[in-house]
């Protein structure tokens, strides 16, 4: 495995009038995380969902 990773992150959210927060995101890995293996790639992909409350 390589020690360095780079990617793009996208996040969208919404705040309701009563203070609740809802968000969703996606992380797109751009670098191959495997060392010296020809023809094989491994990239990070992350999907996230969050809820919260703002005081």
C-alpha cells in the first residue's frame, strides 16, 4: 500500500427551520493505492450520510 492518497470530496446539506441538519457526501479516490502490481488498481470510494442538530 502507498502512504499517500489524493481525491475529491463532494458534500451537500440542508438545515431545517427547527435546527436539524441533514447531509450527504461522496469521496472519489484518484490515486492507485497499490504498489508495483501491474494491471491491478485499488482506489478509495466513500459515501456518507449525516444528521445533526444545531443549538
